[in-house]
C-alpha cells in the first residue's frame, strides 16, 4: 500500500481555504458567497488530493512506473469537481447579475414568503387562504352538501 | 381476470376521447367495462359453485415477492356481481342523467371507469399488497369523484375530508397487512393466510389494524362523518361508490377475515361496539335530515354498521345472513339513490319539505322507491327481510361465539333498535319523496342558502314536474325489483352463498327462508315494524326533540379542529425551520457538520495523526501564496481586487496539483481559473465596484468563529482520512486496465471517458443544465441570444457600436478617436473602416466603438486564435495517452473564443463561432451519452469502449477507440458552455449596457 502520510503544507492550505471560504459564504453579498464557494471547493479538492495519498508521478503508463504513480482515483474525482465548480460559478454570476438588474444590488435578501408564514404562524392564522381544512365553521360538510346540485339534464329531453 | 382489469384501464384512458366523440352517450360505451366483468362473473358461476373458481398468478416484481395473484371464490364472485351489476346500471343511468353540456364529463367518465376497474381488482385480489393497492386506488378515485365540482368549496372540503379519513385508515391497514404478510408462512397470499392462519399477539394487533382500515372505508363511528359529506358528489357517484361499491370494500374486508379473526375477543367487541354504535347513530341522525340524499346517506352509515355487526360475528349463520345483506343492501340502496337522482332531475330539488305530490306524478319512480324501501326496512318477502330474519335466527340459535349469552341478547337488542330506526327513516323517505304534503314542516326551510342568496321555500308545483326518460327510471326499477325477486327464492340464494358461510367453523349452518315459524325472530320483526311505524307517525315529535337536543356528537368538528391544529403545527414548524435567511441555513448546516464530524474527530485514536512536513519543499511556496491571498480575499472591499486575489489562490492550487503528480488537474485548473476570471470580470463590470457595507462587528466575529471551527475540522479530516486508510486503493489495477481495456495510457482520462464514464455523463449533464440556467437568467424569454453576424445591415452595426457607452462624448473622447485615426494611419491599416478584407486583422473590428479598439490586441488575437485551436485539437486527440482530453481541449477553445470576443466584441464572437451554443451542448451530450449505446450494439455494455485496429497503406497501423467520440462530445459540450456564458454574460450584457448608454445620451 502506498504511503498515505499527509503533508502539513497541504493540510494548512486546506484549512486556509476552508476558513476564508466559510467566512465569505456566510455573507449576504452574492459575489462574496460565490468567492466563498470557490475557495471552499478548492479546499475540498485539496482534501480529496490528500486522501489519495502521497505525491507521485503522473499516472500515465509508460511515463511513470505503476508503483510510483499518484492515485488516479482522487484525480479524476477532482477533475470532475473543478469543471462542475465552473458551471456553478457561471450560474451564480448570472444570478448576481439578474439580482443587480432587478434590485440594483446583489445582496441575498430574506425570503418574503417565509417571513409571511412566520407571521401567520405567530397568530395561528390559516397559511393558505380558503384552504379546505383551515376554516372552523359551524356548518358541517353534509349540510353544505345537501345544498349542492348536479349538472342534470332537466328530464324533458329524451 | 387480468384481461378484465386491462379492459377497464384501457376504457378509462380512452374514455375522454369517447366522450369527445359521443358526448354523454359515451357512458353506454364505458358501460362495456362493468358489463364485461358482470358477464365474466356469471360465466364463472358453475366453477365457483363447484369450489374451483378461476385463479391466476402472474409475477410482477419478483425481487420484492410481489405477484398479481387473482382468485375468485364465492365471496369475490358475489362482490364482483354486485360491483359490476350495479356499475352497469349506474353507467346507463349516467348517459341520461347529466346535461349534455355538463362540465368535466370526459374526466368524470374516465375516473368512474377507472374506479370500476379498481373495484374489480379489489374484490378479486388474492394478494394482500395487491388488495391494498386497489384499495388506495378506490380512495383516490373516490376523492376525484367527490370533488368533481372542484370549483365548489363544498366539494373540495368533502373530498379532502373523505380522502384524509380513508387514507389514514388505509395506512393503518397497511401496517396490519405487513404484519400478516411477514408472519404468514404463505406470505401475502390471502388464500394461504386463510387456510393456515398464524396466531399470537402481533396477529391480534394486525387484526385491529385491518379493522381500522375497514371501519374508515365503511364509515363506522367515529369516522362516519365523511360519508354524508361525500354526498357533495354527483348522485350516480353516491349510488355507486357510497352505497353499493366502495363502502362495501370495508365490509368485504371484514367478511374476508372474520373466519380467522372472529376467535379474537377484541375483534368481536370492535364489531359489536363500532358496528352497533354506527347502526344506532346513523339511524337516529337519518330521522332529522331534510335532504333526501342525506336521509339515505345516514341510512347507509346505519346499514353499514348493521352489516358489519352481523358479518363480523363469525358464526356460519351470521356469515350467511351477512353476505345476503350485502347483496340486499347493494340492490336497494343503489336503487334508492338512483330514485333520488330522478326526483332531483324532475323537480329541481331534493328537500323533502318542498316535494309534494310526486307519487301521483311519477308512479313508476314511486313504485321503485317503495319496493327498495320495503327491502331496506325488512318487509317480507323482500331480500332485506330474509337476511335480517336469518341473522336474528342465527343469533338466537348460536349466540355470539366465545362470549356469554348476555352479549347475544345485547346484539339482538342493538339490531332491533337499529331496525326500528330503519323502518322509521325508510317510511320518512317514502313519505318525504312521494306523499302529498299539507302541513308545514317542524323545522322550516331556511330563507337563505349557505352563500346568502334567497332560497326557494315553496312546495314543488305539479305542473313544474317534468317526466324523466326510461333510461333514468329503468336502472333503479330493475335493481329494486331484483330485491323482491331474489327475496322470494331464498333457497336459491342459500345454495350459491353457503360455501362462503362454510369457511367459518363456528356454529351450525344457517338457512335463508321466508317463513321460519312463530319463533323469537318473528315477534322481533313484528315489534320492529310496529314500533318503527309508530316512530314515523310521531315524526313531528321526533323532529322537535332532535331540534331541541343540541348536536352533541360531532366527530366531524373534532376532525376539523385536528386538521386545523395540524395546519398550525405545520406553519409553526415551517416558521421555525424556514427562516428565509441564507446565512442562517448555512450556519445550521455547518454547525451540524461541526457537531457530527467534529465529535467523531475528538475520539480519533492517536496513531492516526502522523504527518510529514511536505512532499516536496516547493509545496511550501504555493502555500505561502495561498495564505495571504485568501486572507486578502476575505478582507477585500473591492470586487475586482477580490477576484484577482482569488486567481492567485487558484493558480497556486494548480501548482500544488502539478507537484502532486496530477498534470491533468493542473492543466484543467489553470484553464478553468482563467475562464472564471474573465467571466467574473465580464459580470462585475456591471455591479458596483465595492461590496455593500459590512454588517455589525459582532456577527462578523461569530462568522469568523464558525469559519475557524469548520476550518479546523477540515484540517483534522485532512490529517485523519489518509491515516485511517487500511486498504489498497481501488485504482491499484487501473493503469493496467486502462491500457488493456481502455486502450489509453493516461489513466485519469481513460477513467473519465471509460471506466467512470457514467460519472462523466452525469457531470456534463450538470454543465448543460448550468449553461441553460445562465442563458435563461440573462435572456429571460429566449433560449439564447442572437448570433451577431457581419452580414447584418451595416446601418444596424453602425448605429449600435459595441462598447460605445461609458465614455462621455467630449474633448477627451474626441482626442482618443483622433489618436486612434493616427494609429490607423501609421500602422498602414487605413482601409480598416473601408471594409477591405485583406487588411483586417480581425473580421469585426469595425463594429467596435473607435475608442475601444486596440490594434495590438487585434494582432495578438489574430495570431493566437488558430494556434490555440490547433493546440486544443492536439490536447483532444492526445488526451488518451498524455495530459489533455476533452475538458482541457474544450476550455482552450473557450479561451480562444474569449480572446476573439475581448478583441473584437460580440460581432467578432459571432464570426468566430457562428453556431448556437444550445446546438453544441446538445450535440456534445448526444455524442457522449448516445455513442455510449454503441457498446450495446456491439455486444457489450453501455459506454463500453470498442477498439478497432486496422492498417492503412502509407499511414500505417491505426488504432481507433470508440471513447474518442465520448471525448469529442465532452469537448463540444465544454465549448458550448463557454460560448453560452460568453453570449449571455458577455454579448447580451454588452447590449444592455449599450442600450442604456443610448438612453442616457437621449436624455
């Protein structure tokens, strides 16, 4: 089994990326959140790299002897992660731009719908107006049903 | 039998088409479905009678042991006859009942047919799971049918109430089913369970669960309230579902399992208390209703209680009486509901306070009603009478099995009292529907309806009564007459049903007879009829009494309180958990991680913390760049500064990758980092240069504390994970496999396109979605923006100079333009603006605003572009054996496009890549995933690579590997992604800026 003792330098880099990334992710500016996400993903990629074991030669047959290769497992997982992070970056940027277009800034606001529900919950009001179970009326359903009529043919037409 | 179900399903699905073609006559076509089931049941009669009814077992989900097991024994046969027979009548009735332009008829027809099919499946199922599935299907169909008039609040409430109650019961039943299926040696097979019943405490629990399910379906107390509410459904639905078929499912379940459960005391007492209670409550409440349909609805509740009370006792005589009653009830109750429909259609009301003189106006209907009611109240010689006599006789003879004799007396008393009430409300029904009224009712008709509009309170005038067609009248009449015909030949009924009764081992065989002599049952019947008639004649007193006593029962109100409470609880929990704040959510997630992962780390053993300083000293250099960079990123207040510093950190990571022996990663990281920075700058030119003000310092401190803890845990993981490893990596054989099977030397790339190709397919799908998301966020109304080409009219290009805004027209700009002209002259490129092609460095240069042009950049772009494309192709084709591959190649092409775009604007981009990004994305995914299917064609697995080697003269040996297509797909998709991002975040934002600039200029 290949040597898996981690390198302190990489561990420090992981820590640096995580601390700064988490710090930024907890902000409200979407650009900062994006920066945080990118930093964290760098940290995660390094974490994956470390878990693959010691550094080695490029995993290319004929270039490096098999036993000297770095673990390719960690590598293709990271490769996937890098590219997906790019997709995510583009998407968040588009969101930031859209937010700027509509609101003039790219702050992540609190969700209004959630706040409305919180207010309603505070005074025990029905969350959905006119929902079928929310109203406690004294008219029971069967009394109402007795008034309901169908779309009936009037009987005259054969 | 399976064919029956399929036939129902097919008719249900095509029903809307039939309705579209034939209007309401489509019900006659749909009636073929229940008719087929009816004919099949009749055809199977001899076999069922001989005890070898048809059965079939078809494997369904073998891995879960699920089978479509169908079997027709006596009970199923009877139920199938009832369900399909009444079904045919109801379908025919429907074809005349609804008006020609009634709303939602096509849906109604399909759902009703589907319901008939699921009912057939329910009674034929020989597998508990299958039974449950059909059971729930009937619940769902019933929900849709009750809520047929979904624009009415009443319908919605009633439907919701019905489905909540019956589904709750159904889920309880599922628990029972699972227990039975696990305990029974025959698994979920019902016939095996009945033949060899397991026993024990768990089985008792299962029996109770099953009973709860049956009780909710058959509207026993305390769940009875949904059934009267369900009268909001159209009347044919009430006749079919809520009288004859669906509510009988509960009864069927009781009848099915009583033979093995009746020995349980708890079963017997549930039957007596809930059945008897429902019998009395339903009868009592039926006496005060003024809506004919509600009279019958409460009557149905009461009768269901009676049937379960008798069927669930478990003696042979009671079993025989019970199934006879099931048949009798289906016949008369369906007939009565259909009668109400006729009355409703003829007079426009169902209120018995307004109906008068109908007996004279519609004698046939009146006869139908009278015949059916006679059977209901147990008047000799109708079927209802035969069944009730048999029940009383059996109780007198055998008592209640396993219980002292006073229990039998109690049950007899319950049945007697309930029957008295039945006689009273039966008479009230006939009187209310058909009699000529002279006196004002005790409880007057309210002057306004529920929605506040004035109500009609006058009696129906005889000239207003229309005369319904025979299509409406016949089905009810046939059913009612059958109740009489079958009633007068009790021994024939006994012959057919006795084999069900024989499945019970308790007591002596019962008998059905019209005249059993002057025994106790005879006198009881006399008492019932006499007292019931007395109660009817004292109806004004009864009504006054009921009006005076407050309606103290209501479980319906309790149900609504409960639902409201649930609603509130849900809102409270939502309000507590869904704060709507992103930092809050993230903090919760991170805290959770800290608690779980962190606590695991705390208990890590000491030998797992081995660490070395570095793999190579150069790592320290990279880290020395990373640490200040990330600190400054998190402290930066200028967006641009933060991004540039981010780039430093990113490139350092690429260096770390390279040092670790991962050239592919390093290459990709560098390319991605570059593209990211450009894209970010493209967007950030629109956002304010500085971040908005920072929140309070305390929250900053808290954030930093959380970040530090998370960072420490990540470092802990980084130390622990590699040390905790005890196995050789799964990739230990990859190099060899990659070369032998994948045909490539670069293990990472072969893994991406071959060994782990599914992952890559998933990944590029994510990219496609992201690209589409970006485009849809920017373009809003289209998939993608225009491809700006030079062949658009020159005036358009001239009038919308790219990047013209942002510079105020004035001396400075003028000077810039002049110096530009000079530059053009001195570089000998005067012809640039005159359109002489051979002198242009880049094709769309003249579309740029003059002050934005950079001749050096144009020259560089011109020189670089083609080299970069060649380089990309090299990476693409060599990627199997050397660093490179589809991702890297695609990104290089992307950067080449970026260079062209930055040098020449959106028209240059259009000239460089005159294709729609969506096309590239789609083509890429198709090549990657679609060509993966080639492996199947050539006899392997999906995405398996195929290596073809052949020799071409001159060129020599050529090794062709099918995964090349996969890589080309990835390549195209990545180009599509970058192009999409450039088109939206680059070109489209340009047009936003330029149009804003023009507006600004106009103001």
